[in-house]
């Protein structure tokens, strides 16, 4: 089974003074603004790193729920925060890591079993896997 998802970015202008919008068919991103100041400052809008962090938090949380189900448990609450670090060095900017923090309420599970489930979900969630996947490109100049 293959599932395809898509998103669209439109940008106008140069890096610092320009701006753009992000859209996706699901409707959460609907011409959502992004710019240099939303990425490197505190302007209203979003940025790629925030979206990666949100995707990772969501994916890991769902993967944990599924792994708990497979182990015979149901969480009453899974609350995950993903903190992404973007660092600059001589070669430019690099995402140097994502730290996941989960607070969970899972009746009947031991701390040891929960740690095992969470570790498996961290390594098995698709967003964890994609962070080092091959990337292909078709670029056309119009």
C-alpha cells in the first residue's frame, strides 16, 4: 500500500524581504504565511522546522498508541512535545536534533514496559525514519 500526501509552497521576493505561503489539501495549511521572520524571528506564521517538529510529535504519539495497543494497553492520554534544534555552522543551517518529551497516562503498564514501547515507537515512526531518507528532485525552469 502506498499513500501519497502533498503540500505546496509559494514564495515571492528575496530571502529577507520576501514571503510565502504554505498550503495542503487537508486544510490545516491554507495559504499559511511563512517568511524569514517566521523562521528566524518571532513573526506570526509558520516555518519548516516547526512543521517538522509537529509532524514528528504527531507521528511518534500515534506510533506509541499503536505499540501500546499491540502490547495490550490503551493510553488515557499521550502528550508529546518535539523540540527541534536548528544550528548554523560554516556550511549553513542544519537540523542537529529533535528531542521528544512525552507525558503518558497508561493504566496497568509498568515503567519498564512503557520505556520499551516508547523506544520502539521512536525508532519505528515514519517521521523518525524519514529524517535520513533519500530525497529526489525534478526541477523545471519555466
